[in-house]
């Protein structure tokens, strides 16, 4: 085998570089410079430039239409309290805002790619502190950039951009301003649909549930059993969201305590009911661990002990889940003894804990 080694092989190149580094003669690479500029169709053909201008104006026009459409939807299709009504209102408003934003975004990108100057330039590094002459040059560069954008001589684009950017904030401002005169009576959040004798119904079917239907270890999501007229009311979705409850049946021997005052019983034969709304930020608490009797909030991992008054055993929540006092009626159906005895959900701002 020959001992000859290609002087350009990786092994010899590494040794050569190392030798030059040791002797302080490391070579530098020459500046490759900028690649040759390739002109675009819009640079060569005035018709192509005009066509690109119309395309950009169209995209900003779509943004304007999206903004106007979102305003129309906001006032013409308010949520009516039904699931389908809320879905239609939210979807329509979201689509309007999406077109408003996408029109601005795509319009700006297309403008930059088709009409603005695409010549690459190199700015040498310089000290952070600039003198007056350098600042003057920077201002000139900014003015040149404005000139390159062509906005000064393209009136259609100028109008489209100004209209899109000026109108889009309305999609945010109008809902905020219109809500200022809304109902700010926070005391309503301290009460729910639960009343003495209200049956517990399975969510979402609305079928009332008997105590005999709940086996030890099972978990049932329940809501108040209300009339069909109440279900079709405008307030149903809001009221239902406050009244959702998690029903759990334990072995009565495993129950350490409940929130019932001394001498009262808020459970029935091991069946306990607690609000599903986390007392941290209001996420639905619905992950039940049968062996430990722990309820977990999936948002921030607050954990509550169902067997011990739903006290917090882990996580950022600061107070137990409120308990719904329950019993059974003459037909064996589970019913509420009363409403919750404290506000459900996150702590109010006037609370100290």
C-alpha cells in the first residue's frame, strides 16, 4: 500500500490549519460579496408592476371588508343563549376578524415581495454611538426606503393601506366600548340555578338521576333539571356554566368530612356533589382518581380531596370547591337542598383569600 496522502484530504487539511494556527498565520477567507441581483417581472414590465399593485390593493380591500363584516355580525348576530346561536355568532365574528387580519398580513408581504426594492445592501458595523452626520445619513436611508416602497406615487395603495389599518382597530374597540354600559352586577355570580327541590340531571342529556343509578366509584356530570322554556332562554348558557356540578359516590366509610354545618348532612349515602368550576381561574375540574379520591384541574393542576370537603391538597387554588347540599325526593331522585352556600368559581376581587 502506498504511503502517499492527498494533500487536499480532510486529514491533511486539518493538520495544515492547526500548523498555521500555532504559528499565527491563519488565513482568512475572501469576502464573497453579494450575489448578482436578479430583476423581477415587476422591475422589467410596468404592466406587471401595475398588476402587482392591484393585487396588493385587493388584499387590503379584503381586510376592509372583513372589518366591516365583523362589525355587522357583532350587532346583527349577538349570542342568543342557545348553543347553535353562540356557535354561529362566534364563528361569524371570528371569520370577519380573520379576514381583516389576513388581508393586512398578506397585503404587506405581497407588497414587499413584488413592489418594494429587493436590492441587497451591506452596512458595515460601527460604534453604537452615532454622530450627527451618521444620524443624518440614517434619516436619508429611511426616506429612500419610503421612496422605494412606492407609496408616495401609488395613491390606490396608500388609500388601501390607510383604510385597512384605520378600520381594523374597530374589531377590538367596538366590543370593548359597547360592553362598558353592560350589566356589571357581580352579585349575580354568587347565585346559581340550584334551588331547594331542583333535581340533578345528567349533562348534557338533561335526564334526572336517581341515587340508585350511581354506583360507588362512579362520577356523573350534572346540571339543574329545568323546564324546556328555561333551556331556550337567552340566559341558559350563562346560568348553566355557573351551575355545573360533579357528582361522586364514595364508600360512606371513606368520607372524612363535608362542608355541611354541624348537625346537617349535605351528602346522601356516600354521594357528594361539588362545583366543577375550579376556584383558581375557573377551568372545569373533571379528572377523578378513584383510589385517592382526588379531583384534578387540567389547567394548572390544582388538586382537591373529594373525601375531605374538597379541600385543596396541591396547586395554586386557595379554597375548596363549593359543595352542593343534596338529598333524595319521594321518587328516589337526587335533588338539591339549596343553592351553594358560597360563590362558585374563582375568588372575587373583594375577597381577601
